[in-house]
C-alpha cells in the first residue's frame, strides 16, 4: 500500500508541477550546493514540500539526488 501511495504521489507531483514537467534539475533546489535538498530548500516548491516526507525514504530530513530522482 505504501508503495502505491508513494508512486501516486510522485506521479501527481510530476504532472501538477510545471517546473518538474520542464525537467528542473536537482541543483535548482539544492541552493546551498551541499548535495542534498533540505526541507527549507524544498519549501520553494509547494508540491515538493508536500511530498517531502514520502520522498525522504531514509527519514534523515534531506533529499538525496537518488530520492529526488524519483520525481523526474
């Protein structure tokens, strides 16, 4: 069930956000260049902020490039 919810959320994010549809890169959100997207950085995009908990599979409060890649 959780897999279904995550997949649905990723599809919703990709289809609802013009930024993601245009292929926005990881670096666009990693504004401080530390190699991860923090919750604060994710807040720049309402959809990404909403899905942050689902995408942060390791629960460390940051999105790695691998976790972020699920929305592209």
